[in-house]
C-alpha cells in the first residue's frame, strides 16, 4: 500500500524507533505515548483492520502476540502488567488503516481508559 504510513515505516521510508522484530511482525514506539511504555506492533503484511482478519492470518496474529510478549519482557512490564489494544474504525479513534496492536504499560492503567 503506497499511501499507508505503517507500510512506509516497514519499507524504511519513514523513520521510527524500533523496539523488536520477527519474521511477520514489527514493533516500534508510538509517537504520541499514552503510557510510559507505549509500543505499536504491526504485521509486515498489510491488513487494514480487525474486520479484515481471515483464517489465513493465524500465523501472522500469533507472531504479533509473541512479539508483544517479547516487548513486554524487554520493557520490564511483563510482571507488573500491560494492556494490548486493537482499535478498528473511526469511533474507536483508529488513525492508521493498517492493523496494529498497542502495548501499554509502565503504570497502573485505569478502566475505562481516558
């Protein structure tokens, strides 16, 4: 996708602060962090959002969750706790049309958020 911000990050056309990577997913710091640890985990394959996930995406999703576990350990939030969030659509305030998971931690997270 030539106009997708996250595809441009994956291509190296837009700089980011890489945190971790594996064969099917990539993790980098959010530019507008909502917690002391706020990392985005994206698939290397373009999928627009959760509504487009299909059975053929199982390995991709597994890789995203395994990378999230790795990031949580690296960022020292695995034991204290962290939140994983997927946003889909305008009402969820999704701003980039490329599937992504937010990993938030480093402080007590209130519910509901905000």
